[in-house]
């Protein structure tokens, strides 16, 4: 007779075999102005939890790495999120104000075609007017995203070094 294995039991093993770390970040509701869903980052690091379980001392005291890339990465991600939120909140506020002024300039009994034509012209002008600003934002966003990727790679490298160092003394 073979033992029965439940699906919950299998999913636990699947998580143990998976190469990525479990995520503890949460996604909030969209901001009404920027329309961006905020990410709530948790501060609990699974590496610090595992270190405290397996070693009586803080291994960070003895590591050769004096730079905490994980803290830098966390702060950088939060700054990037704040940058995105600030840009889109300000841009959307200006857009809605300009759009409402265009619609307010129309007579109250204007036909639907007049509304559509006014909005069409407004959208064309808006895209042309905002082109330089959007390009600046895109350049800055790419620069910050590559910095974020670089810090992420450094964090993963530090984690890999810690895993390899712990395997040597098993």
C-alpha cells in the first residue's frame, strides 16, 4: 500500500525546490491622482532570519563586505517608486486641469461632435507640448532602473557568497 501525499504537502516541497526567494511585498490600491499602485516593501529579510537560526553570532560582523547593498537596494527602490508617483501625479493633475478648461470653454449645449473635436485637438496639443518633459522622464527612469538592476545584482551576489561560505563549513 502506497502512502497518500496531499497537494498541500507537495506545494511545500515545490516551494523548497524553487530557486527564487518567497516574496513578502504587498501591492496597494491605485492612487487616485497618479493611478500607480504602490508597493509596500517589507523589511524582514529571510537571510537575516536564517542566519539567526543557524549561527550564535551575527555573521555580518565577520563578513568582508562593509557595504550593505540590500539596504541600498531597498532605499533605491523606494526612491524610484516615489519618483514615479511624483511624476505621474503632477502630470495627471496638469492634464486633468487642462482638459477640464478645454471642456469648460465649450458652450453648455454643444453637440457631442464638438466635444470630440475639442478633446481630439487638446490631446494632439498635449502630446506635442509634453514631449520634451516625457523624454526627460524616460531618460531618468531608464538611468534609475539600471541603477536598481545593478544594486539587485550586487545583492544577489552577496547572498550567493553567503550561501557558498556557509556550505564550506558544513
